[in-house]
C-alpha cells in the first residue's frame, strides 16, 4: 500500500499547526458559510442554550406547542414540556406533498440486489404495519417492542411503525447471543419481537431465527414474534406470525396520535463498567430536535444528496443518522446489508460510484481497514460524487484522517470528525463543514447549544493542552432521560463525579484555539509510574508508522510501574518476510520519538487481525486479558472475527 503522509501523533500535528480550511467551492454551496455570522450564533448559544434549542424545535411539526422549553430537576431533564408531536409524522407524513416520490432509502444486498423505497412507499408500509399492530396485537402507547433484524428496510419500517403508535422500540443488534437478547427483552418487558429468519453477510446466511426462538422461550411478556421469512423454506413455530400475512389487507392510511414530548421513543442497551447492560432511555421531542438539527447542519444536507452512513441500526449511530435524523430532513440514504469489503476489497467504493453517494459517514476502524487493504482498491473507482466525509465511533488518528482526506476525498471533501455517545443521542462536538478550519485528529468545537469543558480531578477547568475529563456543563434536548428501571445507576454513573455536570467517561484536552482532542475512555488510560497515558495517543503514534496498519494498546499489571503498556499491532501487507524482533525495536523507538520514553511499549504483539465487534469497534477487554496472560473471558458473540487474535509468531 502507498503511504503519502508522515503525520504522527496528535501532539505532532499541533506542533506543525496542520490545518485545512474548506474549499471556496464547498463554502459557496454550504448552508452555513459565513464564519462571522456563525461565531455570533455560536456565542449566543453558549450564553443561552435554551433559546437556541427552542428555535431549532420550531422546525418540527407539533400538534401542541410546549409550555416550557426546559425543566431541570438535577439530574433529570425534560424538554418542550406540554408539547405534543408524532415522530413518524415528522419523518414521513409532512414530506409527502413535496417529497412523496423522492427516494427515502436505496437498499443494496451483498449480492448486488437493489430495492428502493420512496417516501410515499415507506409511509404506506409503515401505516399498514401500524394498523396491524394495533388491531391484531392490541399494542398501544406505553408498550415496548424488540427488533432483532439485519439492516433491511423492514427493520426501519418496524421502528417507524412503533414510533407512530407510541410503542418504545428496543433494537438489539442481530449478532448478539440469545442470552443477550433474552435479557434485553425481559428488562424492557417487550410484548412483540420483530425478527427475520436469516441475515446475509460475507456470503453466508446467518440463522437469526434460532437465536430469537431460544430467547423468546424465556420471555413471558412476548405475545408474538413477527417473523420476516426471507428463506421460503422457513416454517413458523408457536407464537410466530408471518410478516407479510400479518400486514396483508391492512389499510395504507393510518390516523396517528400525538404524544407528549417526553414520551419514550426507544430504549438502547449499551455496555457498562458492570456486567449488566444499561437500558438508555431516549425521549421523542427532544431527541428528534437534536438529531434533526445536527444532521442538517453537520452534513450540510441538500435535496440532491445521496447519503450513506455505514452503521447498523442496532447502534445509536444507526438510530440517529440512518433513520430519524435523516428522514426528518427528507434525505435520501443508502443502506447496505453486508460487509463493506465483501466480496472484494473495493466493495464500498463500488457502491459509492454505483449510487453516486455524496456524503459518506463511517468509522475510523473501517477507514484503517481500507488503508490496510491497499490504495489500489479505491483508485479503481471514480469517487467523484463525494463532497463530504464523516467519521464516527472513536477518535480518528491523524494518519487515517489524512488518508481519508487525500485519497478518498481528493483534498476537496471536508471531514466532519464527530464526537458523541449512545447517551448523548446526537452529535455534540463536530466541525460545521462550511465554516470550520479542520485539524486532523480533532473533533474541533462543540455544536451550538452545547457547553463542553475539560476538567481535572477537582472539577476545575484545565489549562490549554492539559489532559483531563471531558464534561458537558448544560443539559441538552437529545440527552438520555434515565437508565430504564435504574435511576440511581443513572445518577451514579453520569452525575456523581462532578456536581451538576454530565461526566462523559472520556479523557480529552483542549488546545489554544478551543479545539477538543478526545483521548478515549478514561478506563483506557494507562497509569505508568504515576503518569497518565491515553491509549489512543500511543495507538496514533504506532499507526503513523508506515509499516503499521492497525494498533490497539492496553495496560497490564506491573509490580514496579503499576501498569505496563502492551501493544497489539497488525502490520501492513508485505511481500517480505516479517522480522518481528527488528520491527518491534523500530516501533518502540518510534513511539519514544513521537511521545516520550514513558510511552514506550513494554511488549508488542504482532497479529494478523484484531478482535472487533460487527460494528467495527476493537474489543479491548479481550486484549487486556491476553496482555495479562489470562484466559479470555466474557461474551464474545458480537465478534466479527471469531478467531479473536491470531498472533504472528517469530
């Protein structure tokens, strides 16, 4: 693979003052393109966040306007209280007169099959399902439903039908084990499960019905499983209803109710520091305000855009920036069921050219995988339709940022490096592409109406470039409302470390220009001889080396220093025989040169692959066990690569 950049750690980039302004062509066409006007708006939003968010909420269709913008009973927040709306109506009905024939989704399967749904067609299917759920199953507002499906249009139809009738949905990524699915169904007390019999990935048919059937056997609250039979040979078992037969004959007209702004829209379970997943509760009005506004501003959405977020709807990114935020803006999105590098390494670039994708939003882990596969694959395709690139899920190292910018964006596409969480609901830190000067590796500045700081152990603001804890100092509309059935855990986890502010759990620092540099989870910070070192910082240094494709750094117990540093490194493909001892010495010296002697890894383990979830995140918990010489423990059912780690021996 070719390597055209030598950008190193975040600190190196700061010293070089490497920055990129949007092109004059992009600025001329951007919605927000006046830096002075934007700065005044941003400053005003910092002084009065509630006023900013009230103005944004006016862009939605409300059947009853709110009586109060915000109620704060620390740490519990309510937004637009007294206001009523229907989320499904805001995503579909209000667009029909102008955009009824516009494509809402372009779905492509791994085999190249393509299905499109216009806003009118999507609306009709959602109405049919909503009618059937009410009439045949008696579902009503306040009930809950589980969705365990691959990334197909029916999964999104299920989401919108639930939202339409006031049923909170709980999507479980179609890769979790039956035990994980069971636990989430039980916690949410779901009355119906939406499922598909199979999913398709890497040329394989994945048996999803077996997982669902095992889970549902232990869930007494479930009235029925609504099964989409993609395989004609699949037979129904007890309590299962055929999806197509269920909606057959149902009217494509459904009269929606309006629901309180604080009506729960969905639960989404996320891992915590304890073993039990947390059921994050998101509202309707506040959540939709946040995702609608951020999607429009950050992605500079236009009627002509073809947008592609590669995330699965099982994760918050799929909820916010595949479904709700994009549909509320009447956008056209590509959704793809399958692996982005199957059946060949250029699959993602092939799809971009095929559908003339203009906006690509993907994860740094995926970007590094594309880098590793070689420049020759994207170079086979035009990629001329792209005008904006995005990054999500974890901090992006500067070398990957530069590769993305130069090779994929051809130096003309701004990159919106976004920071947010399942808990935040919407993006909180990000460039605004028409006005923000970009720095590789920095998520830049907070979105308007969001007040962010970096504080030390005492809760005091850190000096520029001084590492500390990332906190949010004001409530915002799309924030989680609580943890389902566990408000005490909500208070303890997010609001107890620093009084009156939301603790993100991430480490960060802010530079002299007010740009934020996210270092990763605080529990991914290694304490070496009393010095705190961010694993992301060391990983960034390793990946900046031209012979490294990917790296993951973890700590292991050390009697002398408290913690030692172990790096798992995937080398770039090479025709030469790998001398791991020589490369290990070279990489240790490189880290010392980039960061300092304290950051020198105690051990570097070379591996052909890193253990990742199907959403692309590296499972560092497993690496910590391996680094400490322990047997790998915990649930590994969400791994994309079942072999965990295949070490390269000398």
